[in-house]
C-alpha cells in the first residue's frame, strides 16, 4: 500500500468514526428506559430485558440480534428503532458478518421511511452512508464487503449514481482493485444478462450498476483519469491499468 493510500484510509476511517458519534448525538432524544412492545408469541421477556442490561454503547451484536431482525414487524416501532439505531449501525461497521448485517439494517431503514425523517436525522444517516462508502473504496481491510454495502444502499432507497461516481473518480489503488474484483465476481451474469449476481441487490440497483460497468462513459472517464495520471506517476496507475484491461475484456465478451 502506498503512503497516499494509507493516509486516505486513515482520514476516511476517522470520518466514519465521527459519523457514528454524530448518530449517537442526533438520536439521543430517543433514549428511553421503556421496553419496546413485542409479539408475545415470538419475543420472550429475557429478549426484552437484555436490551437494557447495559448502556446502549456497550450492547453487543448478540444483544441486538433478535431486535434488529424483528423491529418494525413483531417487536417495537420506529421510535424504538431510532433509539438503538446508532449502536446497530456502529456494529455493522465493526463486522459485516455479525448478527447485525448491513443488508437487514438498511432494509429496516426503508421500512421506517427514513427519507421522511426530520432533516437532522436524515442528514446524520446520509453522512454515515457516505463515510462507509469512502472507507469501502479506500480501505484494503476485507471486512468492508463493498458489494454488500452498495447493494444495501439501494435497498434503503439511495440513489446509487453518487457512489458510482465516487468509485470511478477515487484515484485510490484499493478502489480500482476492488472494482476489478467486483467485475470478476459478476462477469458471468454481466455477460449473459447485463446485471449482477449475488443476493444483496434489488432488481433496479443490479441493472443500474450493470449498465454503468458496461457503459462507454465509464471506460472513457477511466481512460481520461489514466492519461492524466501518467504524467504525475500516481500510485494507483498500475491498478487502474489492470482495471481498464479487465473492462475491455468484459465489454468485448458482452457484445
């Protein structure tokens, strides 16, 4: 990893941590000692009690497993969801594979109509999403499963174009390497159907990202970045060259 990539990774991780801190601040008014009401058939008393067994910031993924999956259906309302949301999102960052998976969390955000929340709450969630994405495309850490996060943004109703534009213009070696790996993971369905494989995607998002990868515009923009980068010996130029080769093969095969 070159020094620029390491510096950007540190900056983006700090921005993500700051966005989580802001979530706690913004959603603090929803703190309550009351117990969310659950369906008596599927929510036991011990399930309810564990949610208040320790401070919010110290609840574990195991503590929140059942609630995060059942909230808004058989356990708790939107206010209850907002109370626990900062910790749920923080846990989603710590480990994608934890019981609090980002896909499920963002599905709950859609169910809660988060786009209609007060502006300060909506902006806090948006800043968290933006921070997550910049870590995804700058960080070499495998815990940040890029396709899972991007697909989850689509599930939550986010417009994907800003994220795709950030990705193609990132000028970070890990970002271009991840795009190349992303193409490899989806090559078969891109060639056969022009869409993506995997279970993280709704149909609209999968189609949109597939069209973007196969578009003339993406290749032209990446070629422009590559040509500009040659003169300044950018650290990401080798990864970008490999990505452009992979895109060329993909597009020929998909014709």
